[in-house]
C-alpha cells in the first residue's frame, strides 16, 4: 500500500497571494496538505499576470510561469467578496480547515470579516498564520511592503556589494521565500502542538524580522562593536581564493546578446590551495611565499584572482568545474536558468517536475528540495487554473448542491 | 509556559550554519537540543565571528552564539568506534538526529540511517548536504558560495549592464546555509507529523542546491517558457526600482505600479521634469532611466532617508530605507515589537541578538540558556545521563574522544 504523505488530511484555507504566502503554502502542498487557494477573477493574483508566458504571449491568468511555479499541487476556488454568499462559502471552508493563512497587510483579514477572533469562532482549534511585511504591531504596521524593497529594508543590501561600491540588492525578492519557508515551519510547529494538546493558535510573523534572522552576523558586528560591516564583494576573511571567475561565454547568443559564464572557486585552507595550484597547472605556486598561507593569499588576493582567471577564462565552465572537483577543490558553475535546466546533478536526482497543465501544457518546473524515505513527497499536480476547483470544493467538500452552485455563479458570487 | 516542541529531544551534529540553524529554530520553540562538536576544535562557526572588540576567541563568535543559543553542548569524535558508540546511545532515545556531514564524511564515520534506526525505529534523521545524498555531485566539495552560485541565484546579482567585467555577486553571509536550515526544519517537522500518525521514523535529506533552485522567483521559468535567461546584466523592464543615495544614507525607490509613481511625484512637489513625456509610464521610465536617474537622483540626494520613507509610506508608496545595521538596532518599529533580545553568555558578555521569526499566541519562543561553551555539558550528558563514571570520562578525554 502506498504510504500517505506527511500532511495528508490537513486542509489549508489559503488566502495568500504574490510570493511570500504562496511560497509558504507550496511547502505545505509538497508535504501533502490540501491547499485551497481562495482567489477572485475580479483581481487575480499579481503573479498570474506577470511573465514569463509561453513564447512571450500573454493569454490570461493561467499562463504565467511565475504563478505556475509557486502554486504547484494546490487547488483554486474563486470567490467574489462583494457578495455575502462568497463570505458564507469562505466561512464554510474555514469550518472544515485546519489552517488559515494570509500575507495581506495588517488589518485586511479583519476588514474582510476573517480576523482571528472570527475565524476561531468558526473553528476553535484553527491554526491561523499572518505573514505580513512589517508585522501586526508597531508604528509601521500599516506600511506597504513590496518584495524587492524588503531586501534593502532587511539590511541585506547594505551588507552586499563590491568593495567600495554602494549597497547592492540580492537580485531577487529574497525576503519573500525566506519568510515563506519560516512560515511553513511555523504552521507545522503549531500543528504539532495542536496534535498533542488539541489547541489551535494565532501565529504572527513579519517578513522583515524573518530576514534579519538570516543576517545575524551583520547585526552582531554592530551590536558588539558599534561598527557597520564593510561590503567586500565575493571575498571571505577566512578563505582565499573565494570568488567567481570568468570562463568562455555561451557559444551562441540569446536574443542577440552574448551571455557570459562564470564558475565559483573556494579554497577553505592551504591544502586546498595546493590542490588548486596543481589543478591549474601551476604547482610551483602552492608553496610560493605570495600564496602559501591564508594571510599571504589575502595580502595578494588581486594577483591570486588574476592568475586563476587566466586559467578559467579560456575554459568551458562545466569541464573546468569537473576538473577542479576531481582535484578536490570546491568549485561550481555559476548557474543561469539555461544551465540549471540541464544541471546533471539536479536532473539525475529527479528534481524537476513535468506535469500536464491545461493552459501551458508540460513545462519544466522546480521541485521539492527534500526527500523522505518512508513518506516520499511528490508534486501531485500542476498549478491550478483560476477557479479550477470551485465546483469540486463547493460540492465535494462544502456540501453545496449543483443548483445552489449554479445560483451562486449566476449572482457572480463565484467570480 | 512550555514551547510547542517542549517534548522533543534532538541531537545535532552540525557545522557552520545549516544544521545548527535548523535545530536552533526548534530549540527556540522548546525542544531539547544536544549539540555535538569536535573535541578541542569545535564548530567552524566559532572561528567566524563577529567577535567583541574584533578579537577572535572560540567562545565569543557572534555567529556561533546566535546559532547555538538554547542548546546543550558536548564534544565527541564520532569518527572513532567509541565515539560513534556514544552517538548511538545519545540518539537511542532522541526524536530527531540532524547533521550536515557530507557523503564522504558520512562514509568515513560509518553513519547511515539504517544503523541508527536499528536502535531507535522512531528516529527521524535529517541530513543536510550541499548536493544531496545521490547524484553525480554527491561527493563534491562545496562551501557557501559554491551552492549559492550552483543553485542559480548568484547569476542574478551584480553591477548591471554597464559593468559586465564585475562578477556575479554573492549575497552577504551564509544564505545557502540558512535556507538549507529552515527548509530542513520544514521537512523534519513534516516527518514528525507523519510519525504522529504512522508511529515510525524516517530519513529526510535536504539538498542545499535544490533549496536555492526552489526560490528563484520567476527567473528560472523564463528559460522553459520563453527561452530567455535572466542575469545581472539585464536591463530593468520597469523603473524606478533602484537604490539611490540620500542626504544621510541610501534609500530604495520602489514604484512598481504607475499609481505609486504618480503619488511619488506628488511627494516631490510635482516638479516640472516629471511631466515630461519620456517619463509618462513605468516602461518609458525604464527606457529613459539614464535621464530619470539624474532628475530623481538630485531630488533624493536632498532628502533624509527616514523623511522620504515616511512621506512616501504616508501615501502608500512602498519605499524602504537601505537599512544599515545601526538602523536595525535603533529602529523604532523593531524596538516597539521587542525584536532584538539581549542574551548573556558568561565568556562573551551581553549582546543584542536577532529575535523570534514568529510570535505564537500560546506557546512562546523563548531564550532559556545561552550557547554552550565547548564541551560544557559533557559531564551532564555523558556522566549523569548516560551513566559514564568519572574514570571513564577521564579516559575518553585523554584519548581525545570527548
């Protein structure tokens, strides 16, 4: 008999949108929870409207690769909260759910009539998670939080950058998935507590605080010494070389652009430096006084990096990495999406997901970053089209009759 | 009041960030965590700092102290048969064993799930590795940067199209480690939920490379959907979404929607230049960013970070300061929420640490004890708990096993 998934039987009323919240409920879907997205056609999730779209052509709210990545394995119902009937549907869903989760700004769920005090009346042992940008309390609780701005707000930008340059971004809205992962953990811990005691609870989270939790080395420098850490590119105080090194460009262009390629190389100690020196055909450098010790390599790091670049710059990244790893050096391709899509390791491990989607067909999507021996997790389906499961959930789970359902649709309560 | 995980016993064999962060997240919710370190050397994070006064000291590393608060600490050389035997005794009555040995180290030590599960079939063993326990790279070396780059994130960050000579840029700190850790906590908690139902433990493995690849926003899908590749050299389709210099620091100007820009123009006092056709919508502002950054830059340079931030937020424009560490420690918002917490550790002294990532209504996030000094709880765990007598402890110490 096939093993059940870890969270089989757990139902999540998912009010989340954009990225942080959907990333959270994606982890729970990966673990087997029934995640029911509450959406509306009157204002589709932001990510449903954003690119990438198949061949660059927008064809409506079901074609976005962004949405389709972070909503795999979930269900979608549409409710138009202009109508009291839609509120009734949501109330009936909450009554049969284990978790309610949202990442709206503070106060939005209360105004919709789904604040915790209301929700717990519907389901006394509910776990309710609110994952806002700034948290439910504090003077900035009503501030607007957008993904890209949360990275500089968090403090990561002021720590990240080339030496002597202004602060840089992380290149993506990192605080969102970071908060989403912490949120999934918060849900699971609250479910564990409920399983032991029968007691549900409210969990309040701030995306900002979740992000500060992963840059503690930075805040501690200030807390201990009143000093701002200096931005220092890719370098590391205890390892050298430690950086990304240029290789040959992709042999073909993409959209008329040359695409460059890089590999990362790190030597954690003198022995690894010795292995690197041999691997790049410069064994005499292993014991060269300019490079022999960490202190020497740090003192001559520009020269060190130039020597390594002169080796990498004429090489294909994958074969250069293969060569260095065989010699016992920590190296890896600085993977772009094209490389990643065929990464031999990810491919061999069966990481990627190929599920049939009614609008976009079969597209390659990223999968689950863990494996379990007794209860193997899998992505059960492609992301839902908008409202794909309205009929199924209302009739199958919530006990609406076909006639009632049609009546609600006629009134536009299920738009 | 007890934490949500107060009935759990966890044994951690962790270095640097990933496994220590996973078990910290659970320790802060009440789980008992016994951390195992190498005798005499300890966790690598003890060397990384930051240190008070900038003076390296194995008991004063901020990173170590942060990641290992709330844990008990023992030293044990698990690569020796006697050491492994003690590890087996520790995990025999544990709920979770979490480690980040890589596959070659696991082989050297003889660590397999089957071996530990024989003693404790309810044990959940979580292995966090850079590349996974299977696949052609399983035995490859990796450090933080290696995985961040190989997971597909590093390629996205850098100086932009004007500076192709500058490399893809690492994000500060140990982000692969933290993400490996928090995703491992998620997967481990999932396995724990399965155990509540099925009664049996299992082996959970988390690949850091896969963890990073699972958080690439929309950038990965550009390839399968449109055969396009996002890199640090790409021009932004929408502006302004940029870090800009203000009078007293940097601020992030973020107008993704046209209506946000319209309101920012009001905040700026409706300057003439903003009426130019070349700045009429977000795409035109991106195409003409060269010009816009001059006008906008001149305005921003005359503002204070906090002043412009608050004025913009009052009109619901999602600007944000480029927070310095000082800004975070002194933030009126974070202070009001009680985010940073003071922890006293006898050797390192009292410092402020980042606090709870979540606030539970009923089961608190709590600091119960500071991070352990190296081998601090050897007597308590090996002596009082496992019943080794003083002579035996002395012998193990002499052999360098504890």
